[in-house]
């Protein structure tokens, strides 16, 4: 945001700078005052990991730089330049210099750390220091030092701490080294995006004020230059912004009954200044009931319960378990629309902070690093058991589970491990850690969270991937996803939906166009409302409420028909649901009678799911999931080549740091289904599936698939469902990079093959970049011409094709290589240089045709 210089003479601000000036369509200086409108690129050539940012989209050579403009007008002067971004800045007290946070060094996309630079008004730059993942630099009023926020190292899970660095020489010094709380606001809700990290100096420069995250709360605290911390403003609430001037502390805070208000603290006396939501005074707002639990290995855990209006302690109420994202976020004493709406609908809402959450110290936070779906899963399930037993009013046969981001990952995981839940809602989630590893916009964070690049050994990531256990799922699942989510990609929800739909499971996918990962917090208002309606309706349909003894059909929930006069924008929400023409076969018939049809608008009627799960089949003490006998629900083409993989028990893994190692005998992972010793073999079963499936899938698509599926449930899944099968079968292929992946990927390309086959040859440079991922491994024409013999033809085609492709790429690469992967910088990230150097070096020798396909696959994504 713009910042005045202390002398009032200038304003500094950051702005986007385009690397291609011809990408601008409109001139902002025209009398009409039009803004710059970027022309869509012909192609995006990617050479850096940080080419996209959730909420911003694809960077396309656009960088954020620092400018200064005179307060009396004139042209703005650009103070920084080059292929890097200014993330934060602040003025010096004399208004002659600025401190800037960023990374202007070569190969910055392979470095997680940022640096501090001093910039004068003549655009001269001096590196002050760095090596931290730092933010929020602020100049001392005395002008002798700069404070900033950074963890004590580059690993994830470390607490953010407060530092000062002197300008007269000497290294940075941590002021909160002995304060076991994170600096910043980590309490999550669905009202504000991001986490506040504001800090400010006292007027005399002897103290620094900051936000600190405690157990379920965010408070304002201060520290002197000797490291002594003092409480300033706290309580059971979330303080998310503040300022200090003339001894008065002003701050904004949210609590369970108030979305946000402004407060003033003067001489120790606090006063609320605003009443921004008076209409809430006349409405039911659930107040959280605090609970504490003991984890099986002794950790103390915290959680809360929201009770519905008309709560009766002598009745059983349907309940929903909510799981937060992060994994280093935390629930706390803050207003939360989603939780309040569910409570208002008649559900008991239970939410808690498992290990990995912020607010409880650094060791508690680091317990989940490289152990997703391990101790955190144990904490969640054991706390749920304890709260059900303790309260006595939560109906164990009508339980729902849901969460977003990491909470969506845990939701997907849980329903693959147990059948105790009658409904699940997975939002902006992850289902496959193998495909997600290098797919999101914070790849280096993922490297530290999951471990170094796993190729070629993907077993550990696959064992912790919820989609690995999809055959176990019997819980009806609602997936919600934003189409421009670059953090947990849309494809993750598509993978889960496709797998469940092919297996005949009850699943529905709701996609929100144009929205990012922060849809629930900063999305367009009508889409945020629609998202909440969908979530509440799903639980009501499969759990019922305290006032309804049976699960309500969609027509009776609060999802209203879209009015005829509604704008077309409102109807853009796309709902994709399971609509079997007949009820899916079950061991026992559905006890709930079908309701009378109620008129519903077309878009919502298409999303209706015909069959709620029988609630009496889902008990509170359901065993950890065993693979179910579901042959009647599974199309033959999905199981003919290989049996459904049995889930395995996760091995105990070492903790990231030896000092944090779990004591002997501690159960690291959840009690997953016990499988035979040969279970690890099925992990590699994509190969038999790949080899056998392409042929029957292509040959049987028109008629044999129909002839093979006369059974009851499969009549509802004729040709439209047989087409996606190859795509799903192809998903696991990347695990075995050589020939199986090559044989499998042609299948999704079978329809556009003729058109694609004609284009690559005339346009050698653009085409390999755009179509390199699907095409190099499967020349389209031979597959169409020789369907019965796909195994023989791909090999000669692949050996021939990489040669023309390698020539343009090798011609372009030498200039880019020194900038992309400087060896010393790669080493700084903790990544083995061979993981990046080998795929680039191997394609060079042309006399080796057979090894080339694998390097070509690894090389191509780095250059589109």
C-alpha cells in the first residue's frame, strides 16, 4: 500500500512492471482514464518455479517494483528493477532511503529465503542481509536498526519470530527467542484472507509491538530490546490489526459473537468504539463451549463445541466435525460464518486443533511436518470419541466431517479409513500428494513439508494420498473447488470425483468459476453464499437436523431455486453430481421413503443426488475401513486388469528433528487397515493396469463395454462413463515413468489425434512446448491406425520423436541454463543438484534413443 515519507514530501508504492511493453492494450493516460488491460499471451514460456501465485494468476514476466512520486505531482520514479519482486518496504526516519524485502539474486526461484536491501532515491541498492524467510521490515524511529519477522531458519514448522538488525554493522538478533509463540495472527476464519504480521515501534524506539498467536487466540504484545515480552491487549478473541501512537493502542478484534469491532486502549482502560453489526443482537449466535482432550501419547489438545438453537441435552443431535487448513493454522475464539450457519441449521459443531496447529509452541507445530495423516489423524479421531462420550447429546450415527485445504485433505483421508461418517464435505482439497508435490504455487514450501524431491521413489507420498484408499469410501462426498485455485489445484478435486464416480460412489463436485483458493474468505459474495448453502444442504440431506428424524432430500433444504429474473452470473456455479438412472444396489434397501417431487430450477435439479446413504448402517464405533465388497458398483473395465489395492499400514517415520523424535512405542500413524505382507506390491500395480487397460478400454468402448455391463448398477453408467476411464487409468502412470506411462497417455488424446498430429511438424518450436506433455509419448496416428497393437508401435515412435523435439529445445536451452539452475543456489535449498541437472543433461546425446523419453518428459514441463 502507498506509504508517506516521514517528511511528507514523497509517497512510495509498489506497482507491477511488464517485461513486454507490447502486452498493453489501453493507454492509462488517455482522457477516458482507462486502465491498462493486458493482452492474453500467445503462449506462456515457463522457466521459473514462481510463475504463478494464487489470487494473482499467472505472472507472465510481471514483477512488482518500488516507485516514489513527489507529493506535489509529477512522474513516478522507479527505484527497483529486474526479475524479482518487492514484497515489503519502509521509509527511513530521514526520508532519504527505504528498506526493501525481496530476493534480487540469481536463481531466486530456487531459494526460499528473502533479503533486506537499502534503496536510496537515486535507485542505488545495497544488500543489508538475508538468508531468512522474512517479512514486514520496519525502520526504528532512531534510524539505527530495522526490525523484521522471520523464523529461526528456513525449515517449515518453525515459529515466526521478531528480529532486529543494526545498520552500523553486526548480524541480526532475535528478540523473541525464548517466547514460544508465533509472531503474527494464525487464527483462521472465513472473513479475512491471509494472516496479519504487523509490527511497529514505540515512539521512543525502545519497544516493538507485534501480534502473537496463543492457544486459540491472537493478542497484541510488545518486547524491549533485551527480549522481555509484555502483554498489551488480549482475551478470548482474535486481534487482527492494530496501531500505536501517543501511548494509545487502537486495535480491531473479532470474537465468537462479533465479526469485527474497533477498540481503544488508553492507560490500561479498554473501550469498544464501534457496533458494526447491530442486527446480530436479535439473532441466535452460538457461543463456543471449550473442551480439552488427552491424545493417546499424552499431548493436551483443545477444542470447542457449538450447540444449535433449541438444543435439548436429553436428545441426540446430528453433529459435524470441522478440520482447519494449514496445516499450521488454528481454530480459536473468532466469528466463523460456516460454523455458525451449521449450528443454526440444527447441527452440533465440533472443531479442534490437532498436532501441527499453531498457538501451542514450536514442538507441537512441527509434529505434523513429513507426517501428514499420522499423529494429526489420531488426535482428531480420539478427540471426537472423547467429546461424544463426554457430552452425551451428539448422535454417533449421524456424523458429518468437513474441512478446507489441508482440512479437505484430512476429510478425504478420514473417509477412506473409517465408515463412521454419514456425510463429508471436502473443500479446495488435496487427494494425491504425488501429483500435488510440484503442482502448486509454493513448491519450495512443499519440498520442506513433505521432504526432498521423491522421484523416482514415490511410495511414501502415495501411501499418504487419500486417493490410494478411494475404494474404501462409502461416505457420500461433496467436493467444492475454485477453478483458479493455484494452491490446491482444481485437478485434485477432479481426480477424487473421477475415481469415486468410476467406482459407483456417491459424490458431487461443485466448481466455482474465476475464484481462487481464498473463495470462502474473499470470493465474490454471491459465490460465497452459494458455497455455504451447498455445504449446509449436503449435511441436511444425509444427516437430517434435530427437528427432522430422517435425512431431508435436496428439495426440502434451504437451497432455493434460482429465480427466473436472476442474472446469468448467478447461475455460473457448475454442479456435477451422481445421477444414476436407477438407485445404486445396496445390501439393504433404503429405509427413507422417496419424497414427493418438488419443482426445482434446472441448474440445481441437475446437481441433485438421488440416494442418501442409510444412516443406520454408519455407527459411531465403525472399524477402521477394510476394502468393501463393491463388485456390483464397479464397472468391469476398472477391475479387469488388476484387483483393487488393499490399503497398507503406514510405517513409523522419524520426526524431522532428532530432538523431536517420538518416544519409543508411540504410534506415529493412524491404525490403518491391516493388509497382507504383499500389500506393498499393489503400490506398483499401475504397470499391469497400464499395460492391460488401454487395449480393452479403447476396443470395448463402443459395444463390448455395454455388453459387459448388464448388471443392475452399471446400466446407469454406459458410454459416457466409459470414456473417462482411460483418463483415470492414466493418472497413476507417472509413477512408472518409462513405457507404461507412454502407453497409457495416448488414450485421452484419441479424439483430437488427427488435428494434433498435423500441427507439430510445421511449428516445431511452439508445438513441443504446448503439446509436449501428451504428444511425445504417443504419436497419435499410429495408435488410431493400429488399435489392436498399441504395445508394439509406441516404442519405435518414441525413439524417433524425441530427436526432432530435442533439437529445438537444446538450441534454446544453453542460454537459459545458467540462470535457471545455478549449482550453488540449488544446494542452498537442500535439493540434490542431480534432481534438476540430470533431466536437462541427458537429452543431449542423440545416439541413445531409448533413455530419451524419460528425460524428455522431465524436461518439457520446465520450458512451456
